[in-house]
C-alpha cells in the first residue's frame, strides 16, 4: 500500500532522526562558524595555489619531506576536511550549507589566484572541482549521518573510510602505501568516525571492499 506523499515524507524523516537527530542551532553561534568555514576554504585555496607557484626548494624541510604541494593537489585532504565540516555541523542542512561554502571559498580563491596572479586557467581540471562543489551539499548532508547510530551510519562511515583508504594504500598487486600524508589523513578519519568495536569491524570490512572496488574501477586512483 502506497502512503500519501506527506505521510511518506514524515516516515522518512522519523527514520533519519532515528539515525541521528539534528541539534538546535542558535544563529549567534552558527552564522559566525559558517563564515569562518567559508574563510577557511578561501585561505586554504590561496595557500594551495601559492604553493603550486612558489619555489619548492625554498619551503621548510618538513614541508618538502611531506610533499605538501602534491598533498594539497590531491583529493584525500579535501574529502577529509569536508567530512569534518559535515559531521560536526548541528544538522544535515547546516552540513550541506557549510560544506558547499567551504568548497566555494577553496575552489573560487584557487582559480581566481590562478587566473589573476599566475596568469592561466586549467579549464579541464577546474571543471572537475566545479562538479565536486556542485555535488558537495548533497554528499555532505548524507555524510552527516555517518556519526549517527545503526546500520546506515556504519555503512556510510565505512564508505567514507574506503574512499580515503583507496587513496592512501594500494591493495591490488601487493599492499603498499601510495602517499604517507594520506595515511595520516586516513588515521585522522578513523578517529573522527570512531565507533564501537563490533561496528568498527563491520565499517572496516566495508572500507576495504569500497577501496578494492574503487581501485578496480579507477586503477590510477592512488
């Protein structure tokens, strides 16, 4: 028997609240935090592009050793930061808004710097990041539930960890680390999405499956 639209929406809302219930969000707190997240995106976008154009040998030894320029040019750190913005927001709505603004700030400042200061615009690469930015609100609202309870939350956290694992460790044709800083990102994500031991075991198994599938579909993912 099909439920009327309003009843179906109410039933879905109850199920979602059962996974994780939104928290009250006073405007005097949420507006400044949201603005700071946008400014963080702007600052990281400028930093990333500046590192692309500066003399690598002039950077501090630790930054050279960690290959920070290459690190910020890959996806893992941005996925991790977006997940943090999402899961620590008070509701999926704020997760969507804040993550979108974070990417708008980061991508916008990066390509404005590239065009106005560096004098070139990598159109093809930019289109990828524009697509990521456009999809970020939906993905962030979904990720918000990864810090909730029950099977959906476990599956979501496992999926997120799997994407990060796929970029940090090659699992096919011998297990090997692809990029050390991304292993650190993975470890940080394990802490952010920590769960009870039995749930963690399930989440870890899902993560390995997602990573293997990702590397089969995208063999140059790492």
